[in-house]
């Protein structure tokens, strides 16, 4: 598309006018600490109130309960969790199929019936979509797609439950607080800098403006989710991805629906509306998961290495919803929430090293997703 005389295209700036890429090390690492009386000092600071970060908080407090002398050395706030959402789970959308091993290891004395789940999976279906009207069942169910015995969960509800458990054990959870920079001195991570509050959309201070603070800690845990900016800065600062394969990314677009009839099975699909072949390089598929008797989670995942720049994962999900298979489930229902999430799909060989002086990575921050079996939550809990 040709640019206009002034160098701008019909829809905005020309590519030559785009701002330069962000230097994550320069932008997101702070190398001088505030004066001691202006800092917030904690024992361990965990960035991210999702399953990985909250599992970490719970496990740390379990261990500290058996080591009171260590607990005392960590100060008044031994474990702090920084979460940017209004509450833990606020930014976690959709249902998921969770293997039980993580929660069993973390809470061996809690019966599965007390977990925040919708019960176990009894039936799986996998379809090869040949078009909007043709869904060919794959039988027997491919082993990676077998979920019998796994638990149906809402990631948001799981996060809230883990947050309640952590607070009961003594964690201090700072919600509506962002972590803007890593604090690094002498080659060691010393904590994080929290973001300013009370700024307008142009960055100007408002009447309720509060500046951020240095949150110093003896150890920092990055559980930000997929490619958080602090994780990216740590990986580059400490060379954690050296001698590893490049990470591969996908985008999952998802919705939660209230439906008139319960869905009694877990559904996965591949094929339409994706186009297969070297020309298009489109890879992905869908899920439809029950979330209790009245809701379902539906989503479409697309690898981000497709060759057609006009591909829209959001539009593909809307197209997928026009199929007979999906219409039978959603007809008469109502969409109640929607969102999207990046997914690290590079596997083991693309995982960075998970530790550097003063910092560790866990969950999606460390690329802990098993793509063939579509699982990541139990890895997040185990890693935490």
C-alpha cells in the first residue's frame, strides 16, 4: 500500500515513523536503590498472582512454618505477592483441564472435593473440522487429548482459592500494583520497583497520584505469565536463553458463555477454519470445555508464525462459532466474558534457564507448557 506524500499511510504513520523497539534491559532494570527509609523491605517478593506465583507463596509459607528462625530473619513480611489486577484471578480467563498432581503435592491433606473445580472429566471428543458443516470424529481419541480423570477448573477461581490459602498462611498480597522494573545491583536481583499509581492516559499525574516504591527482597520470583517485561529483562540481562532454541508463540482467543444446556464432555478440534499447507503455515485448533452446568469456555489457538499478515485469531474464533458443532452448544446462550492470551509453545528446548543471582522464573514465565497434551497449570503449580 503506497504511503501519502507526507510519508503517512491512509491509516496512520508509515512504518518508518514507528517508535524504536523497547530496550528491555535499559527500560526495565533499575540499578540504583532508593534510600533505605524509602524502600519496602520483604523477605521474598513474588511477581504475579496466578497459579505459579500463588503456589510458590503457599509452599514457601509451609516451609517457613517448620523453620521459625528463618521466618524471623525474613522480617515482618516474609512473603509478598505483587498482582496488577484488582484481585488475584482478575486477569485469568477461561476454563482449563488440570492434572491433579500439582494440588495433591501442594496440599496433600486437602481432599480433591475441597478444590475449586467442576469435577473430573468423564468423556472426550476430538474432531477434524473439514468445514463449517462437517466435523469428523477422531476415534480412538488421540492419547494427548485424553482427559479422563483430569479436573475441570476456572483459572480465575483457582487463583482466588490459592490466594485465600496464601493469605491464611501469612502472605501479604498487594493487588492493583504493577511491578515496573527489576532492581539489580552488583549483578544480583534485589527486588522490584512498583509502578506509579494515579496517572492519566497521557501519563500525567492526577490528584490521587502515588509514586512507585522499591520493594527490596532477599529473593525475587517472576511468575508474570507469558513473556512478562521483567522476565524478558532478566533473560537478557543474565543470558538465560543462551544455547536454547528460540521460543515459539501462539495466541489463544477465548470466550466464556452461559448456555441453556450443560455440556457433558470435553471437545478439541483441528482443521477448519485454518488453512493447511506450506503456503499458509497455519497451525492450531480449538477447545470447548464445560464450566459447571451453565457455562462453557470456548477458544481458538493459532501459532503466530503464519505467513498471511491478514490472519486474525479473533476472526477465526468467530468463524469457528458458525459451525454446526458449536452452534448446537451455544444456541440460546450469552457470552459473558472474552479475552486473549499468548502461549509459549517452544517446549523443553526453548525453556530458558530458570534462575540467576537473586531471581527465579516459574510457570509460563519459564515457558512451562506441554503443547502436545495442552497442559500447563499443573506445571505452574509444581514449579511454584
